[in-house]
């Protein structure tokens, strides 16, 4: 028996032919629609182009609604396989509203906060170097040095503000953008935690474009005024770095002296 006459083969061939005819019919219908109603066809093409452009801009600029809750822990945007920049961020967190002191003997700078006090915190584009003109996205939260828990509370954003409050572990404990337009600076207001919190820092992230961002950043430590502030070693603070450097110099000096004696 000829296999071409097999009912199964005939059914399969019929389905393929039907599919080709269907696609041909749809294409022909589209051609006829554009030929008979050119204005409507042109409008449809323009709308499709606009949708594609808007989608591309949205993807390139990042999340316009702000950082999702899942970014609270790592302070790292999840942007489709893109990784954070390894270079220093060209955007900074200005802590000038806090109490800043300079040691007359060493020149070291210390930043203090008072418990249960409202402070202004400003995020700024420095304008120095690549990607420094603006930032489009950000995430900011206070964290305790002792256990890295989220501390402090941000005040409600005013109407028309380019940021919104977010809840990382607790209500209103973080702030993020609500628009992906370029920003040169944003000032938010933060209520410091209760007495006994100890040293803290502001963890943050900045987004310049969807594929260009800086993640898991931290400011200099803020010490609690009137408290015995102890910073854990290895936290990257100026005090920790200075202590490690001094210890290393003493070891080197002791090695040199020992070599000369013996």
C-alpha cells in the first residue's frame, strides 16, 4: 500500500495545508485592511511603534515604581543579569545635617546622631566622572552596626515628591524612588531610633540606568551621642581601618627590630 495514501499521513498533510492557508488568509486580510483603510492602518502602526519605544525606555531606565521589597536585604537591584558597578559610586549620601566633630589632635571626623531626632538626609549626584550627571533610582535605609537590622523611620513624602516610603522589616523604614526621571538631588527626612541603638549607617543603592547601578553601599558610621559606641572590627569604618593599619605597622616594626637584634 502506498504510504502517501495512509489515512494518518493524509490527515497530517491536510493539517499542514490548512495551517498554511490560515496564515496566508490572515496576511491577505491584513494587506486588504491596509489597502482599503490606509488611515486606520497607519494609526495602528504608529501606536505599535509608540508601545515598543515606551517599553524600551522603561527597560533602559529601570523600575519606575521604585525598588521592590525583596531588594531590602541585599540592597541590590535585580536587573535581568546585570551586575553592580565595581567602581566607586558617583552619587553620595550627604550627612551634613548630623552633628559632625573633628578631633584637633588626629584630624579624624566623627558623625553623631541624637536618639528620636528628625534629620534631613540628601542623596546627590556629584557631577564628577562618568554616570555622575543624575541618578534615576535609589534605595536608602538606616541599619544598626550591631546586627545589621533596619533602624529609624522616614517621614511621609510630600505630594509631588519623586520618592516614596517603603517597608523593610518595619513600616516606613526605607525610602525609594517613584519615578525614573533623572534626579540631581533628593532630600528625605529620617527619625533616628530610640536610645541604646548604638552605631549605625545608611545602607543604599543608586541606579543611573537599568544596566548601570551601584549596590550594597554604606555611609560612614554614625555614632549615638552620649553612648559607648563600639564598632565591630572589619566593618570598613574609619576606626576599624585605622586600628588595623596601626596594628600592622607595629608588627612590621617589631619584625625589623627583632631581625637586627638577633
